[in-house]
């Protein structure tokens, strides 16, 4: 297992379309393991292969239920809408507000090439869409309804005033 360097916005690799995975071999398993490790190191909930310079259709995700790998993913169905804050390990410190489906049905292969389907909702749906965009060379800046800024500067997400212990006077 190894940490990989995460490319940041401005690197042209992030704007390219990734190719399908054809070989489900040991090398793929090592890549997926490295992606999971790199995602955790960066405190991300997802990571797509192009973010570490590999133009293959792979992403990993952990929204609190353990790591999942999606290989050659396809979004089959989208339902509803959610609007909320979004960030990206390739745009460190920058956040925006993005509208995404509330629910998606996604079909993909696992690390052994076995097809599976799952329904993702809320953050998981947001993440699947964000990662799937990476595989088509799209960064969330393109979808943001506001100029990217720090999380605290997001409209509607002002931090609560820190209550001083003991108060005034
Ligand atoms: O860590 C991440 N958080 C996040 C928050 C809202 C919507 C999508 C994401 S994915 C992001 C990690 C990342 O850059 N994945 O490509
Ligand atoms: Ni991202």
C-alpha cells in the first residue's frame, strides 16, 4: 500500500476523459488499495483515479459504511434534487454549492470485475455524481451556483458565533 500524490486544479490530466478498466488483476487491486489509503489520508469521502494521475474509470468512496470501489461505473437513474456544499481534494480549501440528484442508481464492477448495482442517497448520491464527473474530466467548480470560497464564507453556511465561556460583564 502506498500514498499517491493528489493532482490539483490546473493539471490538465484532471480535464481528460478516463478509459474503461479492462484487466482486473493484482495491479488493479494495488491501485484501488492505494486510492483508499490516499482518500483516508486526505480526509475525503471519495477519490477518483484521475486525481492521482491514472486515467481509468475507477473511484472509491466511504461515506461511513466502509470503503467501496466502483470500476467502470454507470449512473442508470437519477431521482430528486439536493442542493448543498461540496468540496474536492483537487481544489483544497475551496467549496461551492452544487445541485445534485437526491438519489442515484449506479451500476459498476468491483475489483474482481463482478457487476453490482446500488442505490445511493444524500451524501452518497452527491459523492457518486462528483466522482463520476471526475471520470469525464469535470470538476465541481463547473456546477457550483456560487463562486468557490472557504467553507465559512459559503452563503447560508456562516459559522455560529463562538460563545465565550462565562459571557460578558
Ligand atoms: O472529500 C470530499 N468531499 C465531498 C463533499 C461533497 C461532495 C463531494 C465530495 S468528494 C470529496 C473528495 C473528492 O475530491 N473526491 O473526488
Ligand atoms: Ni473531487
